[in-house]
C-alpha cells in the first residue's frame, strides 16, 4: 500500500477534525461525568481508557460522515468551503472508507465490555450515522446530535453497574438539553448561509427567539443537574460549579448577542463549562 503524502495525511486529519478538539471535549466531559458517578469515585482505569478512546474514535467517525453528507452543501457555506471533501482534497469513496475503519476500531473496544453495553453501542452508531442527514428533513438535527453526544452516559452506567438507574437518564436528558443549547450557538454562525442553501437547524427554526430558547435549555440543564446532586447528596463543590455555570452561561449570551463570531465563541466556551462541572463533581466525591 502506497504511503500517504503529508498533504493527504493532513487532509484526513482535518476530515476527522483532529485539528479542532472542541468536539472531543464536549463529548468527553459528560462521558467522564457518567463514569465517575457510576463508579461512585474514580472508575477502573481500563474502562476509563476504553470510553476515552471510544469518544475520540466515534467523534472522528461522526465528523467524517457529517462531511460526507454535507459535501454538496459545504462549498456554499463560508465557514466550511475549505473542508477536505468540499475542496476535493479527499474523495467521497475515501471518506466512506475512513468512516468504516473508524467504526471498526471503535467496535474493537466493545470486545472488552459486557454484552448489554455492546448492544447499547449499536444505538450510538445509529445516532452518529443518522445525525448528518437530519438537517435535510427536520429543523431539529441538534436534538439528534444531543441524543448521540449523550449516549455514552447510559453505556458508562451499564458497563460499570450492569444497569441504568433513573438518575442516569436524568443526566442523559440534561446533557441533551446542554448539547442543543451550545449547538444552536454553533448553528447561529451559519444561519445566513444555511437559509440560502436550504439547510435546516434549530437556529433557523427559532429565528429571533434563538437566544431566549437557548436560555431555557440551559436552565433545564442546570435544574436537572441540581436534582441529581441533591439525590446523590453531592457536596458543595458540585453546587459551586453549578453556580459558576450560571455565570458562564450569562457570559455566553453576552458574546452571542454581539455577532456571529460571538456566537461561535459562546459555543467554544462550553468546553470550560464541561471542565468546571467535572472538577466540581470529582471534588464533591473525593479522589
């Protein structure tokens, strides 16, 4: 097999979005929340490693299939016109081959998990594969993304506890609301181009009410986390993190109200929200 040139390797790297780690962070934090809660402390290293690698592989696969689905549209959007598929650096066939390879690598990790968790992983593949096509049929692709980005939560509980307690589903719903909120910030950046290209999103659906509706989703996220913290008797660092998250969300709305670039900055800022909540959770449970 011929070795890939530097340009080809770089194109594949960009196609998997490994040059932009924000998506990995946003998928990783809720997965780690779930692992720590399911283990009631530090999870076993092998399961932590499996889920962490799974996040990287599945997020990479999701980016590849997303660009494959959008290859006819990305050239019409200012922010995405230079992506490898849209610009012709990678062919559609090569993208599909890479997608399958990433799924196979992710599937190999399942060999180390129990049967029930393996079955749950099939849902993860379905969600990750279908999300990119949802913007053709519904204004709510962000909800499908939220379902996909949250699916590591029930998988973590099943892997560690052999069951999914009710509060794990509350965490799932909380993370889904958070994902819809921050991905609507992201969609606001592309809204003018999406309207021209006929691409659907929550930013298009919500119109001028986008920021107030995002605030409602964020409030739901905070309330559900507070309920979880109360039920599990988490200590003050977790609730301090929730309070600081309120401030962070306020800052995000200030940024998003300024410009499209501000909306993108608000989206990126959610990495720090995830980190802050993880830190509060770990400190409240002890090391």
